[in-house]
C-alpha cells in the first residue's frame, strides 16, 4: 500500500471507495472550537485523559470506542473531531467510524503534542498523581 501524504498527516488514506480521513492542524481546530462548531473526542485512555486534555473534550477511549455511542454523536451542525497524544489512535478511531458508515471523519494531526507545540493550553490533571 502506498502512502499518500497530506500537509498534516503521513497516514495512509482508506481505499478509494471509502471517504478520506481529514487531518486538521491545531489552528483550524482552535478556530472551530471558538465557533462551537465541533464535538471534540479524546480517544486516549482514562489515565491520560485525567492527566491533561484539551478543554471541552469528551472522553471515548479507543479501547472501548463505539461509533454509535450517543456520547460521541455531534449535535446538528457540529463536526466530530478526534484526537489522541500523537494522532495515531485518533486515526484508528477515524477508520472505525468510516467502517461504520460515519462521515465526515476528522482528527487532529499530531494530536495533543501538536496542540501544545502550537502554544495552546490544556486542562490540568483531574486527580493527584499516584505515588
């Protein structure tokens, strides 16, 4: 399988009979968040989500990711955007959505790392670190 590169992502695109997975850069995500036009879904595991997250994100970990879970269904007019730490797990969750017939599918290229590198803040730890 050949890799199709985009400006933001090095992930292979799904077969041509499936819709593409759209990779967002942090600036675009931030703008959409300010317009309240997205449902942001963090697909990292519980400990990671508790440690830090993008404000306003809901938690739907990849290990139990269900494309039909009502918590992850956006309101009319909203776009669903997935993210993880680096963009790999959010891409896997995006593939799950496509297989379930859910489109469009968007994820944050580079994940939380790219978000922080762009200078955007995260919500801090929900609980104290374990000893």
